[in-house]
C-alpha cells in the first residue's frame, strides 16, 4: 500500500497544533502558512520532491 504525503496538509496540521498551543502566534503562523502555500504553488510540488 502506497501512502503519498502532501506538504500543504502537513503544514496546515502543524500550524493548527501550534495555534492551539500558543494562540498569540496566530498572526505569525498564518503569515508563514500563506507564504509557504504561495511558494509551493509557484514552484509546484513536483519540484520539491525531486
């Protein structure tokens, strides 16, 4: 059985956990998440895995 792990859901999960643990980090976590998703979208996930 093959399991494919995407980067975006993993980043979202980590961000959600950090927000629950430290709500004051919300602005920074959202900003970092949006930047990461933007970079992933521009580069494409195929380029990051090779």
